[in-house]
């Protein structure tokens, strides 16, 4: 379940980062997508640890 929540967080974070970065430009969208993916994985795993263990 931890991996599933990390995947969902990565997807949501990457999408949000891309959407925000696309307002500025393509390279900014790419970089913010990477950052958003990392943040999403972190929070997805934190949620899994907090509620599932």
C-alpha cells in the first residue's frame, strides 16, 4: 500500500508541478515536475506510515 500511495503522490505532484511551471515555460515545467514528483512521493509515504502502520 505504501508504494501505491507513493505512486499516487508522485503522479499528483508531478502534474501539479508541470501545470505551475507551464505558466512560465517548458524547462520550468520540467524542473517543477521533477520537484513535485519528489514531494509527492515523500508525502505519499508519510501518509502510508502515519495511517497504515
